[in-house]
């Protein structure tokens, strides 16, 4: 038999419960019924061979699914540790959630692509009924998802380019996230993650990577720092910053501007081709 056909047939058996039932539980000697799964010729012969060794083959299927369900927790632990902590505090069964996620994704094996797994897991969680409460949990999911997407964008080749003198520009090392709940209560005391409703209220966070060797960090942006960051959607000359702020309906200048620019550059969120 063609090894590639055998391999693809085996992967389908591992990932498709209905096909597992047909192969292991009630196989016909001639493979009748496997056609509805699109298996014929060598693919049908491979499925029948696995069915003939059902006990041994099923052990590998169970082991595969167990490993993938565990990898759901590992992906959250790696890319969204605060979300994981909140889900555990809420008393949710992570293995059950992982299996539901994998059912939706055809028991896809992400292999070493842990952050890609985490991004998809967070998208799944953001829409799952179990995360509708407490208030603020979905905002926390959005915050850490922003961080995961930032890391993935950097892995895809996002690179910082130094601006020309007297030019202000955002860098690819940071992203801004708007929360509709006051996540700051959980950020200050992480023991409370997921344990109670958060007050409603808009907060803006800077998600940034201070150094490639360090973990992501989160900073609550004061209003003026947010205004400056918003004004830098496109690189501009330093002298044009007041006009860019005014165009967004903000004050052209305040006494906080230099401190806010210094903070944003310290977070590596903004390149500043200026001195001071």
C-alpha cells in the first residue's frame, strides 16, 4: 500500500469519531460502509487493516486525543496564564473545554505552534457560554489574545525600523487594547482573577514586549499617553504632533506630553527620533 495513503487514512481515523466507530466497532469484512467517508481502494484497505487490530489501534487513538486535550491547557499556560488562572478559579473543567475546542477543530494537532493554538483557543473561549461570567472575564481573554497576536505578528517578520531624526512612529513591539471592564482590579491582585464581577468602565492597556528575551507586559495607559499613541497611527514629524492631536479632538499640548512620550518609548511602543 502507498505509505502516504495509509498515513492520511490513519490521521483521519484518529481525528474523526464517526470513522472510528465505523472502523473499530462495526466494520464490515469487505469494507462496505466506508465509502460514505470517501474511503476506497488502498484507503479502504488501510482502514480495514486497522480495524483488524482494533484493540491496539484504539490505544493509540485514545493516547493521541488525551495528548491533544492536555495541550489545550498547555497552550493557555504558555500564552494566556491569567485567563487560565481565572478559568480554574471559576471551577471550569479544562479537559472538557479542550475536548469541545478540539471537536470544533477536527482534533487538529498544532505540534510546536503553541501560540497559534493559544490564539485559536482564546477565540473559542471568548464565544463560549462558560465565559459569560464573571463580568470582565471576556475582557481578560481579549487582553491576553492581543498579546498572543502581537507575538505571532513578530514571529511572522514584524521588525522595528529606526525613524528618521525628529520623526515619531509606533513600533511593532506593542499594541493597544480597550477593555470595557476595569481589569485593573484583577491586575493589581491576581489572586482575585475570575472570582467576581468587575466594575464596568473603559480602560486602555498597552501590551508590549520590552525585550525579545522577556515575557509580555501590560501597562494601563493614562488618558494623555493614549491620545499620543492614537495620534501616531502614521509616522509624523515631532513638530506635527500637536496638529495630529488636535485633529483627533485632543489638546494640542499639555504639561504631560514629554513624560508620556518618555514612557511610551520606554515601553518600546514608540520610536522617537528626538532628544529629551
